[in-house]
């Protein structure tokens, strides 16, 4: 089966205050095989975040169907939500939460058993154990990113989605993120989808990529073949 199967997906944002409506996705068909590390590339405004936010359940689609790990989002919303974890692009975190507290709440939302133990395990995995009890407002940008990754992983999803995970990130953190992603994929068979506008990152990380432009998938292939054409 596929990790993700998207058919005929459209999203139109309503216009506001005299702004025209915006057709951000215009009929996207996309399947992502289980066990892959899959890249979504495209220029700013192409619709990548919209697509990811729909997968995450944060944006409501206009039409089309989305299956996550075989579960239709409309028919089996709980199972489809439990199958995916999303690391968003924005670094906004409740400033009065600690990493440990935030993870315990997240674990609770997903009904994860032994929330405390699971939270500590994930904190170690992303290298945040020393900051477990620090307030989020005192965390650096890099630490916040680690916490967002930890939140995406706490319920052990089948599919991990990373929205521009290394945008504006220093080398050390980039390596940490790449290593984590590789390990999750290779050792746990986790399917990973990431958006990026760094070709180098797609080349390094992704077995397959799709290119999105103006709300549609315009190319999709093995990374080696696709990037070979661009060079
Ligand atoms: P509300 O009126 O509910 O506060 P907003 O109009 O502020 O909603 O939009 C909600 C979110 O969508 C905000 O995060 C905003 O930045 C974002 N947003 C609104 N319009 C656009 C746009 N044209 N491009 C990208 N993001 C947008
Ligand atoms: P990308 O992630 O590829 O940069 P987005 O999905 O953020 O693309 O945006 C796709 C298009 O939809 C853009 O034209 C953007 O301005 C618009 N858009 C995104 N969010 C909103 C919103 N909340 N309201 C209105 N327009 C939006």
C-alpha cells in the first residue's frame, strides 16, 4: 500500500477584505510509497505548505480525497491523524510550556501510554534532555526546532512530515535533523516527506521527489533522474 494517496486535491482560500479568492491547489494527484524519503520541491507560493497543512489536518481541503496509511481522512479521521506527525515551519510554541510538559500534553492528545517515559525517550532522541524543564520562551531557535520534531514523533507515527526543516538552520542542527530522519527511515521504516527549496537537501535525503508549481504537481521521479535533468 501507499503511505499517502492524494487524488484530485484542491484548495481555494476565500478572499477577504477585497482580496480575490486564491486557488492554492488545483487538482493534485500524488502517491508516496511506504518506507520512502520523499521530497516536495517548488518555489514560494507553489502550495507546499497548503498541502502539508491539509495532511496535518490544519487546513480543510476544498475537494478531492486524502488517504494516510490507507485511512481516508473523511471516513477515518482518527486513524488517519494517528498515522502522521507533522513538524511545522513556524516556531511558535506556547512560551510557558517546557519541552517535557509540551510533550506530555501532546502524548495525552494522542492517547500515548506511559506519556512521561515516552516524552523523556523522545527528548533524548532529539538531544533536548538538558532543556527538558526550561520554558519554551528561553529556548533558542534550534532548540525549538528540536522540540517541534519531538512533538511530531511522540505518538510514533508511520509518516513524518517536515515543512522546510532546515530553513535558516546552522550546519550542526541541519546534520542532527538529517541524521534523525535517516535513522527513523532506515531503522524504524518510517516514511518521511519533507518540503525544501534546497536542491542539495533533496539530493542528499530524498529517494524520490515531486515538484509542485502553481498548485499542481508538474514532475515526479527518482531524485537521481529528476535532478539530472535540471543540472
Ligand atoms: P484571521 O482573520 O482568522 O486572523 P488571517 O487573515 O490572519 O485570519 O489568516 C490566517 C492565517 O493565514 C494567518 O497565519 C495568515 O498569515 C495566513 N494568510 C492569510 N493570507 C495569506 C496569504 N495570502 N498568503 C499566505 N498566508 C496567508
Ligand atoms: P508554499 O508553501 O509553496 O510557499 P503556500 O501553500 O504557503 O505555498 O501558498 C500557496 C498560495 O496560497 C500562495 O499564493 C499563498 O499566498 C496562498 N495562501 C496561503 N495561505 C493562505 C491563506 N491562509 N489565505 C489566503 N491565501 C493563502
